[in-house]
């Protein structure tokens, strides 16, 4: 049963977050009014995940992210963004936050984001004790368009990353989030050819259409090809879908502050923030992501 710490000095926003997070199965919700109060909670009874506002008295969300990274790096942090806080949100992601949710999108994205981060974090902790002593490895998968295959695939890849000792617990969670975003893009936007605009308009309709297309040609015959090449110096992930692709040169800058309030492009912001090198092929159906060893 996950314990979620909600940190916000605004009682109304705190209650709004609590109202939606009650939908997380088995969640135990606790609160803090600012970052300083949250630090005390973390010391006394560490939660499984922190959801925090950015602008607060005494200690803001950015400083809280840095404090959690320094003292409790296995606890992922999701930041809540508001209009005007975009630059701080970018800095929080770069400082170690696992993801972010605009407050304007609470209803459609808060629970989904928190559950996604919990899945990655929990799967990593459960399996990272296995197979630690491999010198180098290359693993390839060709998976069907089944979203239930993605979490165990990420868990497997993070175990391999742990064996290579390339990054710490927080770094592995962030790599896991980058893999999640890239694999979701390959599945929904690549093989199933679904547009982000439909997801922004109606998430239920988006996933209903995805389930239909998984049973229809040509979508049902497409596969996601994943290759991981790992050494003690670097891991390189290549993810290829069999969709029609897109023009990578037309992508907006995913690291700009303005991107924080857009759902579209959110995955690319996280991927570029969490990985050291990110490249697309000309067709737009292959992404290569590299992460070097922490020094």
C-alpha cells in the first residue's frame, strides 16, 4: 500500500490533489504545508512518493527536490506546475524530479502520472538485487502492442542497468521514466498511429481507440523493437516502431519553459532531461537514448 506525501501551502490545491489521488489503489495520503514541513515528515516516516507544489514559503518545491535527492534518493518526486512556474519546473526536473503535472491537468493526468512513477519505482526496487555482476550485455526484444508488457520490460532493463552500476537509485528511476515515455510513444503514436490531440481532448476515447486498433490491421501486426547495449561506461537504448513515422525536425524544443504547460511533447521533455544523448532517425520511427556512468 503506497504512502503518498502531498506538499502544498494552498489548502484548496492540497485538497484537490488529495481528491484525485484517492483513486490510486490502496494509497495512504499524508500532507505537508511546505518543503520544510515535508523534510520533517520524510525524516520521521518516509513515503513511497512525494507530490509537491513549486512555490511555497520556507522551502519551495525545487529546494525540496534537491533535499530529497541528497537524503532520500530512492523516493521519487512529482512536481505540480502552475502558469508562471515553468522555468522552476524545468529546473526541478533537471534536479531530480521523476515527472511533473500541470495543475490545469489534475483531473486527467495526476493519477496516471503518479501510478506510472510508482510502477517504475516499485518494479526497479523489487528486481535490482538480481544479476549484478555482468561485464557487458546486449538484449533485444520485439514486443506486441500490449501496454501490459511495458512495465516488466522496463523492470528487466533497469535490473541490467543496476548490474552495471551506471547510476544511483534516483538515476535509474529517471531512466525508467524515459524508457516508459519512449515505449508509450512507440506504441500509441508509432504503431497505433494515435494523435496527441485526441488524448488531450478525451483520454477515455484515446485508450478506447487504442484497444480497437490493437485488434485491427495493419496496426495489430506491428511490433516494437527494443535493443539495450550495456557496458560499465554507458547504456544505449534503441527503440523502433513500425509506424509511419514523423518529421523530427518539426518538433518544438522540449526543454523550453513553455513546454511545461503542454501535454503534447511532455514525454520528449522528460526523455531529454533524463538521458545524456537523444537522437531520432530521419523517418522518426527510431529513437536512440544513451546514459553514461555517473562520475
